[in-house]
């Protein structure tokens, strides 16, 4: 059945929505003869890496104010109502179910278009929508066109439009909006923010550090986030590690609640592709050391720690550090770090050869369990001709020295 309508999904944090967003959407609508553009503010953005964000209800309200009375636009709360991390494949499927006869387009930012091939269930996205992008500073039409050819070789349909850029970014606006209501009025007068949005930001004191900026801080929310990011097997592993960490924490002198949270989050980026992890590390300005650079199996822990701190706003340094070192260990580990490290080795889903011995040692104490686990890891890596991170060696040497000193005393 031929498509009777042409609709576009334009999603993003919209933090805040600005005239650049609206200009881009209107230009695509004009050039592609779109009947409607659906603005979809995200709840938890899976690709963004900022530290703070206006609450979802405020970002939704700003979108509605920005396009109030304009028949081209519809503002959807689908992803916000869904909660947790939302993925574009799920959203497009829901929109298709609502408008099965419509032809759908997906408008993305230029930088996001370049990463589309790594998105969760890309094949579904490509099947459900035509992928659209326009250049911006730092991303040329040529770069987008080359990316489009690659995506098309994988079955996608792409449209790259050379739309002149309106130089405005949410990042730059947030920096200026720290100035309060006077800054809001100035940005509206400069044509960068819709006037109703500027007024709303000023009244709510958003982006000033005094408004209702919120963080994701409950295990229930974290579980929904990892559910959307991980395979079913990895998701179940994370819950098993959380349960084991909560069990071991009192034995090792750690906080059981923190241990559970760390277990839930420890593998949050484990199922990301290497290229996507490298991009996240670049976004966070994290420089890998010489061993990490040749050890992709370590990247998810380094990037994951930064992600939970800067995106999910986990403020507890001990939880962040536990996630950071759960693969290598290190000298001088805290009780929580040791708890997560051992829990990851001994969770109920683990089936490697020495797991029964590891679980026996885990009930005795963190030191024997960690020494055994580190020796196992070092032997395995050496046997496969892989690099061994110095942190693992230092952790092993520290534990071994402590044991030998104890034996000498007795």
C-alpha cells in the first residue's frame, strides 16, 4: 500500500530546544514535503555524555512552548513516558504501529548520523525510516555523503541535504543561560531561543545551578537503563553480580546497598562495539594508557565509570571507582572495589572451570579470593599472548606480599 503521509521523527535531549532545531526541521519539511515532524525529547539519552540535564518534564514543556500553534509539529512524550533508556528502533516501531500507512523519516544531527551504523538494532532503524542529515560545523556534506553510502550498502535509505547551518548549539546556550533571566531575554532577542522557551527557562531558573536539575539515582531506574543497553545474557549477568555483591558486602566491610548498585552498573557499556567505546572515550577526553590501548576488553570499564558519573550522575566516588577497576583490580582497593571484583568472578551465572573454588574462597574473605582470581586472570592473559595491565600485577603483588608477611609472622 503506498504511503499516504510523510512524517519525520526528530528526537534528542532538546536541552534546551532552540531555533537551530526548529530551522533544521522546517527545512527538511520543506525540501522533503513532509506532512508532520514529531519532536521527541528523550528520557535518558543513550548516546549523550553530559553531566547534567534539565528534568524530562521541563524539556517536554519547552518543546511544546517552542512549537505551540504550528501545525507542522507534534510533540510526543512517548520516550519520556516509557522511562529508562529509549532506543530509536523501539520508538520507530511504536510510531509505525500508530501510523502504519505513513512513510517515516528520521532526522538526526550530523554527528549522530556518522554513528548511526553502531546504534542498537540499526537494521530495524534502516527498515523503518529514511535516514536524514545536514552538515554542521566540523561535519561536511562530503563526510555525510560518504557515511550515507556505507549505510546504504547495509540496506538503509539516506537523504543528505546541504542545508545552511544556523550557528546555535544547546551546549553554548547552556553556558550563557547561567546568567539567569537577563541572559534568557538576550538570547530570545538574538533569535537563538524561542521567546516562550526563554521565558520558561528564566522563571524555572534552569541551567543556573538553582533550578530543578535532576539525577538518575535509584536502582530501579538503573535496571531499566541497562535493560535497554545490554543483551539479555549480559543483563541477567549484571543482576546476578548485583545479588552476589550485596551478599558479599557485609563479609568484606562494604555497604550492601552500594554494592548492589555497583553490580547493576558495572557492565553498562559492555555490549557497545569497540568503535562506539572509543568515541565515548574521546567524548570524555579520556586517554588510554599503552596497555589499555591494545586491550579492547578493558574499554567498557574505563568508559562505563565515566558514563555513570557524568551521564547518570552517580556521585558516589567509591561506586564509580569500583566500576572502573572491576576488570583489572588495582593496589589499595576499597572494600567496595574488592566486593565488586569478586562478585563479578563468582556470580550465579558464572560457569568457568575454577568457579567452585572461587566461590569457596569468596566466602572466606576478599584477600584469598582476589589473589586467586588475579592469578587466574594473569595466567589466562599470558597464555593467550595478551597484554597484562600493570594494575592487575600491582594488585596481585600487594595481596601476595600481605599473605607472605602474615605467614612470616606466624
